[in-house]
């Protein structure tokens, strides 16, 4: 659970972020590799996160088994 008393600008370490999300650091790295560090970019040794980053990581963690096309983040109306 994300700490609501923490300032949004205050950074989380990888271990703090994983704890706040209720996942392991290995799962955090998996999410980062799957959604951020793609197409050959390399994940840095150490990363800091904001509370806004944790919100997105939480979404990816809960919806990670669905393909992006199967459940869009924001559904747009059809154009006529």
C-alpha cells in the first residue's frame, strides 16, 4: 500500500517501491523490463520512483497478464 503521508516528490528506492506495491524487487524489475526498458535499453543499477510512478507500476502489476489491446488504459470513442 502506498504511504499517503509521504510527499509526492519524495523518492522511493527500489526496495521501498516494491514494499509499497506489495511485490518483490524481482517483480518490480520484471515490470520495468516489460514496460519501460524495452527495445534494447538497459535498466540502470538503481532507480528512484515517485508516488506517481508507483501508481502506474501498480496498474501494470494488476493488469500485467492482459495484452494492452485487450484492456486499454483509456478507451476512446469510435470516430464517425
